[in-house]
């Protein structure tokens, strides 16, 4: 493998930056320095152009199919299309969708077409008071999700929420109190990990020691704007919580999971509206540096996916280990001109590209297991809340920037 001098120089700068982050020397970071140092961290991990990669296809053992449903679920709030993936994930895991409640007739009609066996309830309480239902799913307007989970728990049910499951620190305090009081499960569907096949495979490889100890993640969550198709609440922070709260909760989940961190501090964060002045309460850019007890991270999220990319965004994740590194090209690989989920792995033995299209997704199965067995195999409860807490703190502390 041939490595150029600038690549080595950037690696050195990145190591210095990570060392300083871990020692919390950037707590009083200024805006320009934040951008400069963050760009070093991101630029430090390119795949060297001279590397020769061999491509392999990963085929996982199929998960079991269930002849009879193991649990029954209901849905309250279908304002984001993530609800379709959420429902299908637990249905694959052995759940039966019994009923749903939605105020909006157009959204309800589309949902009924996708899940014709689910009865549309006239009121929310019909779903909450159905004793046969063990878990409530919600992809309501973001600031309504935590209150729905609280009502579900108080009715004796577990809850699965679309991200962001929580939009402010007051909600976080209340939902944690009720969860502890009831002992019910609150699971937030961080779909960029749970519903992505390269993310699934990365977790397996890291557990096997493929790149040694993980010391840093660089997560990028670009999204396509599609402004004409968006509802009014999409552009107002009081409803969606801000860009870091909304999108970057995905990246905080991945940072915690892949580094194994169980505590972390926000070193610096910033948000801005660079290109959408017609929406003054909207943010189209945000980034964060975070320091955990077992690794460091950089996060960048935005609403600038261009038309040349077919998926909603060219989501990427770089994972640096002591014995190698990975790059996850989650939805497309523009260099190969292919859509799909790919994982680049470089370690002391090999440099390979993994086509992860046949990797089995396990979150839905594990979550149903947890509902049945009262375990925490899909995601630890502390981890679930910590990912959102970090996103909320980074959003609250973010400096406002502009061109």
C-alpha cells in the first residue's frame, strides 16, 4: 500500500487533535478554530488513492421467521415516513401490527395501503387502552414523540420512537423518570445504524477485533432538502428541536456504540442557516466535536445533498482503530457508481470492500426479544437516553454561525 506524505501529515495532525480533545483543551474553542480543527479531523482518514481493494459480498445467516406473532404492537403518529421501516423491522422480528391512530386522513390512507390488516383507531386512547398491545411505535411530529412514549408507559406498554425521540432537556428528564418508575422499554430507532447493513456489519467486525480498539469516529449525515414536500413543522425548531437534535442523534448513537463510550462531553458545537433565509427558524448545517471515556468523535450534518446523488444523502462513517480503519458508505458509493451499502476495511492484513447488501438486520428481532424477555439486547436503556442527551446538549451549547 502506497501512502503519500500529505496523508501521513494529516494523520499526525489528527492524532494531535484527538489527544488534545481527550484532554479537554478545546473547551473554550472559538468558531474559526473549531472549523479548522474539525476539518483536519475529517480530512485525516481518506482512503489512499493508490490502494488496491478486492471486493467481497457478505452473506449473513438468515434470521428466523415466526409462524405466530410473538407480540402485538400499535402505532400512534405517522408524520414521518420512518414509521414504515420501524414497523417492518419489528414485524420481521415477530410482531403483529394491530391498530394505529393518525389525525391526518391522507397519511392514514397511505399507511392503511401499506399495512391493510391494521385497524385505524378513532382516538389515541383506543390504541393505548388495548390490553393486547405490548408496544407502541411513534413517528409523530418530533416534539410529540416523548409525550406519546410517556403515555404508553403509563398504560403499561413499551415504546419505540423515531429519532429524535426527545426534543428538549425537560422532556428528557420526564421520560427518564417515567421509564425508571415503570420499568418499561423506551427504544429510539436510530435507523442510520439499525436499518443500515454496513453499520450492522461494522459492529460485528469491531467485536471480532478487525481494526483493534476503536479510538475515533467521524460521522457525516447529509440529507436532501426537498423543501416543497416538507410540512410546516419541519422548518420550526420548536417542533424538530434543531439540526443537531434531529439528525445528529444518529451520529451520537454510532459514536457511543462503536467506541464503547458510556459517558461523554461536548467539546464544541455550532449550527447555522447558510442557504435558506426564507425559513428563519430552520438550520441547514451543524457540526460537533465530542470526547468520550473510550474515544473521540466528530459529527457533521447538513441539508445540502445535491441532485446528482440518488439516495436522500451520501451518508458516511469513518471508524479509526489502533490496528486499522473502516469507511462505511451507507447508501451509495459514488466512486463505484453503485447504490447500496458498502464497507471499506483496511487493517494490517488486507484492504477490502464489502458489499453488505445481504447482511441481516437484527434490531427488530432483538427488540421483540427484549419486549418478551425484559432484556436489553437491541440497545441498552442508558445508551438510548445518552445519545439523545448528547445531541440535546450539543444543540443547546451550539454557537450560531453564518457566512
